[in-house]
């Protein structure tokens, strides 16, 4: 929840390729912030975006748009009405159920914290119209602690006994009273018509404690319907070191089991108070025992994106893996991490990156970077850029409302929304591309002509590439390493000798006068 929201702006991005034009879908003049994207699991061309937007005489309102053709076109902006004319809104998140209904979770509250609640609205027509708001948890439900900050919504789509259950997690607000502080868990078993009484996600021996005033739980629902969330904890009687704790319920939220994800010294925490330090838990739809956890850490001398995973339902976790591949300890901060699994276990990660800035620290120019890991790989690809160019820093980023970006991944198609300040204000941008192997193939979602490429096998060790105005052809292996590269005088055809390559899957990237085209091939 945001107690101070002044002249913030967010963007929604349209990805064409790693070198293509991003698309601004909010176009706000004052403030557009904290975008969230959801893709319909039954129709991947159907997606909904929600964000916080400034509306004159209405403070901050939640705004939504819908696309039914994969982001090619978007519906008109719809404003979600306040429960009280004096209220303001914050923190949207979205989720689809198996029937194609979409649910919107958000906060609507009096900025003085005298009243307000977390609410959920249901749309039965794919996000074009929203039903009445249903209260999830109110600001005074846990007196003095204001448990209405950063609600996340998750829905069980496992087909199991708790299929359709809606889970909401939240935390103490910035204006919370005295400790101890807790992560909160609430559920609905009637498709959002009502919500059961709230409970703490922590418990004796696994408490979040008194030193972390906003112990946000990051939730995920596994393929078998098991609900998990990770929250921070620092209670000396439990562990001398700060730690992340995994809370798990296999019975629809009736009981929880707890385990430590990892503990670490406070010296490796990111001390910059401006950094967007959100951490993220993700569950693999293809493996109910596989969870992935992403977070920021200063253990290498500056803020990096780190990753840990468990393959046994949280019993044990891997050591940390650094995902951003810029020079270690170069002083360039990364933050604003988000990630998503594909239905078959491929994984995409994106974040805000400052490696190409001339300055160190938070107030430096930045780009949006990403990396991917295939389901049958142990390593992440080389990092690649999603945004078009280095974006100048704007002081608006010091304000609240830029807490995360969001990506979704379905059928090897990655869709992303994030905020940046390239036009001197913070707007929301949307971008979409194909995930072929490791790198992104081109799909131009603007009005430019989409370049085409044809690949033909001539002999056992030669292929022909046909595209308009070829200037360069590069071939990458499954680990993202460039293994062949050819400079071509602008031509319609390129003959590539592949005799030096072993059998396997490769990505061909062809630079043409019409843009960059990528395709996966098996040699």
C-alpha cells in the first residue's frame, strides 16, 4: 500500500524483439504504477493488465485493460470505482481460474488509515466488466497492525480437491503499530463470493518477529494444489541470522508446515533504501515438488539477482546462483525482479539492470534485462535486453509505486509489463515475444511489417536462409553461446555450412534490413 503517491508514472511494454520497439499502453499524464499481468491458461491470446493510475478528483484508482489477440490490440481503460469517494487504491494483482474467470485483488483505503480493506472483484467476461467488491481483510481486522499491504492473489488450478480455492496473502502496512509483525493468509472456497477468517502464515518457532515491520509473504500454488509462501524472519531464539521461511499447506490452508529456505548474515542485505527489494516464489506447473525463489543480495559487493530452488517440496534448497552476468562487484545495482514458469517447466526471469550506466547506485540510468532456463538445462542463458535503450533515471523513481514488474510465460511466449521513465514520466509498457529455446524470436506488435524468414535444408551440412535483406547470421547453442557467425552483403539468401556443429538444437538469429528474426532449428 502506498501512503504517498505523487506524480508517479508507469508503462506497459510491447516486446517486439530484444531490439524492437516497446509499446506504452497506459499513456498517463500523471501517475501509472505497479502493473500486473495475467494470461488466460485456456487461451493465451487473452490477457489482462491492471495498474495504479492517477485520476483527477479520484486520487489513485486501479485501471485495467484487456487484449484478446495476444497484445496486438487493447480495450479501453476501465477504472475500478472506490468504495468511498475519499479513498485511494493500490497494489493490484490478477489471477485466472480454470473456467476463464479473472479475479482482481487490490487495496482501497483512506490515506489516513482510518478505514479501508483488501478487496477482490470477479469478472465473468474476461476482464471487460468487474463484479462487486468483496472484502477480504479490513484495516482493523488485526487491531493496530493494519494488515492490508501488498495483497497477492493465487488460485488453485490443479484439478484436485481444492481446485478453485482463492488464496490471498498480505502483510502489515507501513503505518503498522508495535511489533510483533506477521504475514497473513486468507482463502475463499466459493469462487470469491466470501472469504474465510484470516490467519497468520507464521507460527510459534517460525515467527516473522519484531525486527521486520513488513514481512511480505510471496505465494505460489504447486501443480498438485499445495499452497506455499515464503516470508522473511529474524527471531534470535529461532535463528541468530535473518532467514527466509517457507510455509506450506497441503490441505487448503487448514494447517501449515514450515521450513527454512536459507539464513544469511545481515551484512549481505541490500542496504540501499530506494532499491525495490521484492523477492519472489514460483512453482513449476510441470513438477509439483519444484519451487524456485528469487531475491536480491549484496553478497558479491552490489545488488545482484540470485536464485535458489528445491526439487523436493522445500525440504532442501540449492545454493545461491547469480543470474545477472555483468562483471561481479562492478557497483551496478540490479532490482525489480520477476519470474515465471512455462507449463512445461521452462523458466524466464526479468529485472531492472544498470550494467551499462556510467554511474553506480540506485539513481543511475537503467534497462530491463532477462534470462531464461530451459526445462532440461542446469544453467541460465546469457542475459539479453528487453528494453530498447538506456533509460535516464528520473527522481520519480524515489517515490512509491514502482515496486515490481511482471511477466507471464505460456507456450514459449513471454509477455511482460514494467515501468520506466524514458519519456520523462513513469508509464506502463507491454512487450511480448516468442521464447524459442533460450533467446527471443521477433514478433512485432506495432503496425510495422513483421519480417519473415525461411530455413531450408540443402544437404546434411548446409542450410539455406531466405529473408529480405540479410546482413548477418548468428547461430547459438542451447547454452546461449554463439557458435557460428556470418557477415553477409545485403542479400535474399545465405548458405550456412553447419558441418562443424554437433547434432542438437540451435537458435538462428538473422539480422535483416527489416529487423532481427530468430528461429529454433534441430540439426
